[in-house]
C-alpha cells in the first residue's frame, strides 16, 4: 500500500507546483523583460545580438508562452522542448567560458552545467 506521503506527492496540485517551480525563472524573466522592454533590448545588445528589439520580443514570447504550455498541459512537450532549446542557446550566448582567462571559466562552467540540468528537467519522461 502506498504511503500517505507518496499519495500526497503524486496529487495533481503538487505536480503543478513542481512544474511551476521549473518554470518560475522563465516566468519571472519574461515578465521582467515585458515590463522593461528597453532593458531587455539593451541586454541583447550587450551580447551582440541584432536585431535586438525583435529578438527581445521573441524572448519574451518564448519565456511566457513556453511556460504557459507546460503549466496548462496543452502541448506540454512542445513548451518543454521550446524552453530547453532556448536555455541551451541562451547559455552559450551569455556564458562563453572558452573565451575567458583562467580561472574564470571554471566558475562560468558551473552556470552552464546548471542550465543543462534544467534542460534535462524539461526532458524528463514525466513532464511530457
């Protein structure tokens, strides 16, 4: 017989809260960029991305719509794949550890590993 904790952990509400935790950074990032579009554009310019304005809007759409797909369950697999691809791309644009002098690459690599773990979370069998 399953334990009470096991039954509680597998409830739809707890599952949704876990998905919300996975999407929280994307929701916050998308909302921050939406409320400060000029800041988002300047951030993309900082990383050498052009045209910055359309890419900022695409980033906002990606973070908010990808999260919404995951949280609603409507094409959840597509939202997970979308955010995983975005995370990998953004990680290598923002964390070019191979261009840094030692020992900085060691610290930046930790961020790259964390991003890859997030992508693995999106690809988890239970998510899709």
